[in-house]
């Protein structure tokens, strides 16, 4: 069974796996670059690029990003320049469908004189073209196409454009770190920085005296991943890697659901703070709505806070589908509670670097959260949990309470395009809802860039996982 959706993910995985092996052994990955390169790129004919030398040069860049990337670059996502030279120039292009007709409607409709004919074929002068698209509508053969690079098409925040030398360039001020470009780039030129070496070093350091405990907090979307093994086997594998304690981030989701319910009743309108890419998008594009974002921490940070209040020496490593979480832990109000973030892609490499066969392991039991907390993994789950929290508050406080009288009107939007529409209405005071659940990725966290796979059955897997939770109520004792 294939673990990943694409070959690009497999290449990324191989590099992460080899870097992890060297780190466990105490080796510097660049010092043993040739050993890693031989594993990734054979000595025979090139399989992906023009020559094995270019392939190995790209491997070197992948190793650099696996080691944390450029420190001076604030972005979580970096572009490997030499890997990003295969896409044609973005914009309107004349395809082979051009018949060289004598009507020349495309030329006539262009007011800037950007279209001329060479050997009876239309061609577009990029120095004059402003990408208005009139020529597309005018051509009777549909021979002119508006080509958009996959990374640009994927980036709904409009943070990617073509650099002076043709490679993709990321605008740090617009980027939300959602990782959509990472998953969609067919050449793997856009890559999220990895902190897998940092995680390994934390685990190795914990074994020294005096030691400390390392907690892995697993995002609920994990239940839709690792389809070749059970959830319980994943937990056992995590403990074999060296994590002393494994907990459900869904427990943090329970805590947040109650806190956001209380905040919503008090304020009357709220946008959830669970998705860091969604929060960043609001900050970048709708500054007038920033005060509507929940003041509460995300489930990841809330659980990290809870753990460190109980065990101040603990180290907390979040494992999930989200590249934006890597940016979130740099925030001043989150930094004290979470020490490192790994994606599901990275945890797969970390486990395999120790030659652990997950499918052969016994199952561990993890049952700390409610079914509502577990459902944060898909679009609509946060709203359902807040609805339940309001109902529980009303039950607890009585029929005359604010909670009992509050009319909950939620809207759940997944994907930046859908979020954009809702936020635009909210910014103009036209939104007929009082709670915005926004998730930057399609389908919610189960569509995150750091997932192993993306598929229609992922939501069903989460629903099955949530149904197995012993608790069917939000755990108010953790507030």
C-alpha cells in the first residue's frame, strides 16, 4: 500500500529519513552528504533532472531545509531555486491549437499591440501584455491559454509570484504558511522547513541526567492517516521513538471549545483562533476584524500550556498535518508552551529512521478527549463542539442564564477562497452569522499540507475515531 499521494512526498520522505538516521548516530548530515545523496540519487542515469549532478545539488538543498533552512528567511516555506526552473512563464500563451487564421481577432482585440504573427502563428509580447485576457475570448479556436503555475494557483493568499530569474518567490508579508504550494508543486521546489533534527535532539537530551519527559501531542487528524496501521499502533511507535508521554491534542480542543463558547456569549461575535493560517490571513487582509478573533489559544497551545503547568520541565512536541503550526510556535503567546512541531510526513520518516515496523506493533490505548474534540479535524467540527459547550453551560447555569438565551449562528468555511467570501461579508457588517469557523485547508485539518494522504475517506475515518471516544461531553474540568 502506498503511504504517500505523490512521488514528491516520497523524495522528501527519503531525505528526512536519511537525515534522521544520521542525527540519531550523532553525524552531521552535510558531512555525510555523499552517503545521503547515493541513497536518494543513484550513480546511473538521472531519473528526474537533466543530470545526476543537478539531482544531487537539489538533494543538498533538501538536506539544508531538513536541517531547518535559512535562518535569515522568516518563512516556514522556502523555494529551492534550482528545482524551480521547469515551469513555463506564467500568463497568457499561444498554444499549438493556433491555426494562423486570417481574421486575426486576437490581434484586433489587443489594445496594447502585444500580439503579432510570425509564420502565420500568433505570438504574445510579454513586455506589452497586461494579462487582460481579451485575446482568450476573441480566439475562435480556444488557442490562447492563461497558464498559471501550480504553486501560484494553489496559493489563495496571493503570496507567490515569479522572481526576476524565473523562480517562484514568496512574499513573507502575505504568506500564511498554509503549505498549499508545498503539496501542489509538481517538482517539489516549495518545501516546508523541518525541525526533525531539533525533535531528535530533544529526545536524546531527555535521556541524559537530570532528564525530563518529552510529550508528543497528536492532532486528531492522525486518525485519517497511516492507513496501513491502527491508531493504537501509531501511539506505540511514538513511544518506541522515545516520547515518554503521548496525548491527544483533541483534549486541548475540548478546553478551547468551552473557552470559545464563554467568549462568544460574552462578545456576541467571534472568529475562531484554532487555525493559525486562517488567523494570519485575517491579520494580513482584514485588519478591521482582528479584534473579532478569539483571544484563546489554539488546541495545540492550550494543551501545551496545560502540560507545562503540570510539569514545568517537560518538552512538548506537536505532531499534526499543519505546516502553519511551525510558524505559530514562534508567536510570543505560544512559544512558552510548545517546543517543536512535526508533520505527519516527518513523523513517518522519524519512525522509519529507527526501523520500527508500525504494523507489527501492539496497540496502545489513548482515550482522553471527547468525540467533539476529536472532530476538530474536519470542517464544521469546531462549530459543533462550541454548540455542545454552549448547551452544557446552559444546562449547568440554568434556564435564566446568558448561555441558555444565546442564539448560536455558526458558519464553517474551509479553504481560503471560502473564508475570503465569509470574511468580506463580515468586514461589511453583512454576515448573518455570529461565529466564524475558518480553516485554511480544504476539508479542514484532514486536508493539511503535512498529511501523508488526502482523500474522500478521511472524514469518515475521523468520524469513526470520534465515535470511539468514551466521553461524549466537553470536559469542563479542564477549563
